[in-house]
């Protein structure tokens, strides 16, 4: 996780929780409208939360030619979902606590 342009925290075993799931009626994929990533490293901790809205689906094969799309769809149906999001990052790093809030976006790619 970063703060003011620097990587200040990493945790390869961070916990990720997906909630407020919405199922795409066309693809069947379940997309999280809310995400929380929580990590610890010794006494340091960080939690990133995002609450998404305005779900936008993009077919990842749409820019390929018809033959490639046809062949690829025999084994996969890749889509990207992009959401506008309000986020917060709560950190306690080396005894210093900070909270950063803002507006941004997140995206998730799905392959079946």
C-alpha cells in the first residue's frame, strides 16, 4: 500500500473480502460492489476499503477479429468490470496513524 507516493506497507498474505455482490445477468459473473483488503506486518497494519457504483462491463475480446473472438470464446469468456469508487486507506505504520479518503475507480477482470 502506498502513501504520498511511496510504498509504505506490503503483506503477501493480506485478507481480501468481497461483499455486496451483484450478479451480471448476461455473463453470470458475480462482481463485488465493496472490497476490503486488510494486512498486518508486525505491529504495522493497513486496511483499504472501496465501495463501488456505476458498474461498467467491457468485453475483453471486442477489439479482436471475428475468428479470434470465435476461437477464444470456445474456452473463455473474458470481461472487465470497472466501477467508480469511494475509498479509504487506514494505516498504522511505525506508530504513525493516517487515514486517506478519496474518489477513484477499481476494476476486476473475469475469465471463465
